[in-house]
């Protein structure tokens, strides 16, 4: 099972490219697709979900070009779009029955699969209530259930944690890590902590370009010796902010404990500290590439 993106680009008709020159080679595992708003994550995912076609390059699913033969991928694809909507008057079971019939799943096997998924996403107690009364997190869990109806080999979830409260966010994250296993999962977000504990690989995008594609350990290793902490008096904080890339700030009685990203010691007495993925992401998106 493999998904290969060969110099994939998307242009909606203007001067700029929403996605340009993206090359990825995915095997089973969880890819965290990280990038700020407008980075091109949704555009990339819509191409992978065969909703739109690449303007350049190609996408191969097990060696088959998905633009030429989209059905090969569609039958093993689960997709939760960012703008996933539900019918408010249907309950979760009715909605999933509707989605199942659209996907060509009917009868006893569909009913069994829906029961199984409702349990998996932890909606058993509320599954007979109309979806209009669900919280954001509950709706997203219905969204994930519909994406899993066909037990997909490729599961694409586009910014699924937007609008969720912290508790729902953690629950959703845990659910996704349980689902990983023998499939390729692509999970996009602009929040590092969403993918910190789940991603086996991380791709960072900005302004349409892929800034980095590696495993989390490699990202952290690249940041070794580049993250520092020091105390700064309040009166000097603005000057420090103007000069250095700050990845964290904690107010203390004697000033601010500042976390700085720099190749060399930024101040006398600054201590090197262990980098986090947040540091790596900030460093890449601050010093990284330009729009293609
Ligand atoms: P992200 O998902 O990372 O927020 P998007 O893929 O939504 O990024 O957007 C990338 C760029 O492409 C943005 O500049 C956005 O305005 C543009 N864009 C996205 N969808 C369309 C579209 N359908 N038509 C024209 N431009 C679009």
C-alpha cells in the first residue's frame, strides 16, 4: 500500500500556486500535514481525495495514476473534508445509513458496520438524537465514522480539530491514533500538539511549498543546539522580541523567561534546552521557503 505524489501542483487560475512541487511517498502510518492557514493543505487533500485534479505532476496509488483511474482509489478512500456538514434532522444512525447507501453499502453488512463504528467513535448513547443538537466534537466523530464506513486504506482528515474544545480535541486525537494501523492516515492541522503524539511522519507546508518532510525525531534532531532559554527583564522584552525569534514566553517575578530559536547563543548566560516540535515548526515557517 503506497501513495506517491510526484511534483504535484495546483493552480486555480491566478498568478500564485496554491500547491507547488510537492513530492511525498507515503506508506502505512500517520502523516501530520502541518501548515498555517492558506498553506495549501486543503488544496492538496482535495487532489488526493480525487475531488480536484492536479494542475501539474501526478499522484499514484499503488502505482496507478489517480487522475486517470480515480475509482481505484475512491473505493478504498475515507475522507473527512474541512466543511463536513450533517443533516440536522437525522440521527447518527440514519445519517450513516444514508452515507453508506451513497457508498453502495446496504443491508445487514452496512447495519453491522454502522453499529461497530458508532461504538468505536463513542456515540452509542446519543446515536438516536438528531445531529442538530450535537457538539462540534460529536459531529466530527460522526464525520470520522462516515469516512470509515468502507474500512479505508487511505484516510484523509482535513483540519478535524478546528472549533473543538481542548477535551474534544484530545479525544479526537486519541481516536485517530487508534485508527492508524494498517492504513495511510493524513491528518492536516495548524496546531502542532494535534499531531505530536500520533504522527509517524510530518510534512510542513507554507505558501504552497513543502518546507520539510521527515519523521518527528529527525525534525527534533535538526533543532538540537538551536533552542535557548534565558531571563529577560520586562524593560528589555520588546527589544529581544524585535531581534530574535521567540518560541515561548513565561512571566516570572523578575521578568520573563524567554525561549529563543537561534543558531548560536543569543545572550551571555542563555542555556541550551531540548527542542520541541513546536520549536521546529516555528523555525521552519519563520525561516522557511517562499511561495512557489
Ligand atoms: P489551507 O488548507 O492550508 O488553509 P488552502 O488549500 O485552503 O490552504 O488554500 C491555499 C491557497 O489557495 C489560498 O491562497 C487560497 O485562497 C487558495 N484557494 C483555495 N481554494 C481555492 C479555490 N477553490 N479557488 C481559488 N483559490 C483557492
